[in-house]
C-alpha cells in the first residue's frame, strides 16, 4: 500500500472523521517536532505492521495517488481519527480498501517517545494506532494492545492481539519476505459501514465498533 502526507488542503466529502485535511506543518510547529522526525516516526509506525504481516507500505509524494493519506485536521477535535473507504464494487466477505485517511488534531500537543505525562501523545504511537484502523482493525480492549483506545503509555509496539488481528486480515509475514498467500495488501474483511473512526483516547461517542471486527 502507498502512503503520503497531505501537502495541501484535501476535502473528502464522503468521509466522516477526516473530511478536511491540511498539511502537518502547523501541528509540527506547535509541538516543536521537525518534519524529518515526523517522517521517521511515521516510517517506524508503518514498519511495525509490516514486520508481522503480509502487508507492505511505500511512501509516495502525491497524496492524490496514495492509498493512505496522513494530515492534520482542518477543524480540530478529539485527538486523532481514521476514515476507511472500501471499494464498493468488490463483493463477498473480503473487499478492497480504496483509500484511508488519518487525521491528527493540530491543537493537541504531540511528542516523540513516552514519558512526561499522558496528555501529550507520542506521535509514533498515534500514527501506528491510526494505521491499524486504516488497514481495517478495530479497538480490541480498553488497554494492553496498541489498538486499545486508551492512551496510557503501557505499550509502544504491537502486542499479541494487534498481531493476531493484522495476521487474520493479511496473513503472516513469512521468512522476512512478503507472500501472496492471502490475497493482496489492501484487502480486508467486510464491514457493513464504509468508514471507521476513533480517538486516542476514545471519547464516549467514538467508542464504537469499527474496522473489520
Ligand atoms: Zn482508535
């Protein structure tokens, strides 16, 4: 799958959570994080998922051509959200992801690494969690997994439940090389709803089932 950072305002009328994305510059400036660090942390977040499942990610420059677009919210709310749009033409139990959006609140303070309190969120954790949604995963439990909706700085890497989830959707990563045993990356189990979202930590209105649960 390809991913890109928003390099201009991106309006997605059909999206529920990330309808208006803007570039990350304001978020980075406010939190004192430089762009190289953002790109490094995002790459590390994608690599987490890539290291355990038969899925691969490649950065591209053009958000218009990317399957996952990361940006800041034009209208800040919550902490972070993801939207997943499926290919409506696909039928059966498995259908393809068309595009996923990840939007972070630029008024929220972000940091790199854990520590210093849980009101400032680790960028890598936040992006990795939203990538999980972007590729079809739901919140499994309040705490203990990277996909858990509570931000408590207990885990910063994929846990057994996260791995079980992504492997169920894409198959395991075998021998350090991607295989084609379980369909192509971007195919995930059906969900009756076209979009998913979350907050980190979850607000009551966002603690819903989403993804491919
Ligand atoms: Zn979430």
